[in-house]
C-alpha cells in the first residue's frame, strides 16, 4: 500500500507539473528563479508554456521550473551552453561575464519608468543588444519587463546617509556594486534564492528589488520597511543557446518565436499592474512602505548618479544619450 501511495504521489506530481508533455514531443526546459504566479516573469513563462503546449501539440512542450528549482541564475547560462536547459530569463544584471552592454539598465536613475525601458529596448540600439552574446553562444529572444527597484533595510532609509555602513545584497553586477559603494554601503553579491535567509539571519541588512520580488519572496517580513525610491530597473532577457536555436527546424523555430513575441507584447503591457498588486499586497500584509519627498529623492540621485561615468565605456555613451532622450 505504501508503495502504491508513493507511486501515486509521484505520478500526481509529475502530471501536475508538466501535464502537457506527451511522448515524442521535443521538451523545452525553461528555468527561472522567481515565483511561478503573481509575478511578471512567472506569469509570462507559464503563458508561453501553455501556448506552446496547445498550439504545438505533438511537436514541442515546455517544462517551466520556477523558484530556482532547477538552477540558480549563476549556473543557468553554463547549463544552457551544455544543452541541459533550453530557455531562461535572467535579469539583465546577470550577463556581465558575457557582455557589458546590459550595465546600462543597472545604472541608477537611468530610466524614469518601465515605458521608457520599453521604448529604449524597441529602438534599433535596444534590439541590437539581443545579439550581443552571439559570439559566446547565447541568443537573446525577447526582453521581459518586471519593474522599478526599491530599497529595503532593517532600519528606516530616508536619506542616502541612512544606508551608510549597511550590508546590502546585490545581484552579481559591477554597476550595482559601485552603486552601493557610492552610498558608503557594503555590497554583497548573492544568489536570489539565498536573500531571504541572509536578511532573516542578519548576514545582510538590506536589499533592492521590485515590489513583486519583495512581496513574492517575503523580504518585507524580515525588513523594517521599504523605501519607494524607484532608483533602478529590473528587466530580463529571455535567452537560449544559439546552437540549439539555430539547429531547430525552421518552421518549429518560427512558431516558437511568434508565440514568444506575442506573449512578450501581452505580458510586458501588464507588468505595471502586476507590480502594483504586489505593492498593495505588502501593505495589506502589514509591511511598511515609506514614500520620499522630491528633495529626499533628489539626495539619492545626487549620491548615486555619479557612477554613470565609471561605466560609460562598457555600456556606450550613445546608449546613455538615447536613454536620456527617451526619458525627457
Ligand atoms: C534578483 O536576483 O534579485 C532578481 O534578478 C531575481 C529575478 O529574476 O527577478
């Protein structure tokens, strides 16, 4: 009986997770690190999977692994080059060992909001960035949006000097390291899946992230509060191995590309709503959100914006100029 129950449990798990993969279909593993639902990336990945499963039935199916269940972002790109996973959507902060251009999106106060990010990415310069890693074997398919980043810490952050001396978890990006150093804080690069524990145990004092991640990973529960700085951008690149992608039958590749593009347009248009729902959910769960006056926010701008100059060569002065033109 125990064996039968175990077998049933295993079957149920397998059936629930990947109900649509039939024998003979090409399996596309899509690995990511955030929540699977109520999150811009989780929703988009699942919509892509559902549409492939339905519209390419018999040919291909997608297995989505959310919440770092398959890989952390620091492992996934190597795994992709080995052919162990076919798709992922790491944040643009996580490609630094492959290209410097995405540092543009990490520069503090570079984009005023997500529509400005969208406009930049849809420009010729933005679209060209998707192929910036071809020589390293990675093909960018689409940019997926999440939202603007906010700071949180184990004490109130109102002015930049409040961050001085605190340890902040950052994504593995030299730009984000420099941003925290500009504040006199101590940056600690760390995998996303480790952040909650590090905040809870005091290994770090604070972090920066979107409303959807701060809510979805429950960071707000182990922080004093969140300060609405909107100081940076969290955006993703859906990426695949160039070898795998180029080796697909042309009609299969075209169909995957069309579905991916339609999902991108649909879900990118909805991210502000998803982020706002997470912001509201934090308030409803008793989280503290601090808004800044224009003068207080300007103090953060004055301290952080000088890091742009350090990274101009890597990200391109033309790209900075275009981003600023779009913001205007
Ligand atoms: C992070 O590491 O904070 C984010 O890149 C996680 C994500 O994918 O949203």
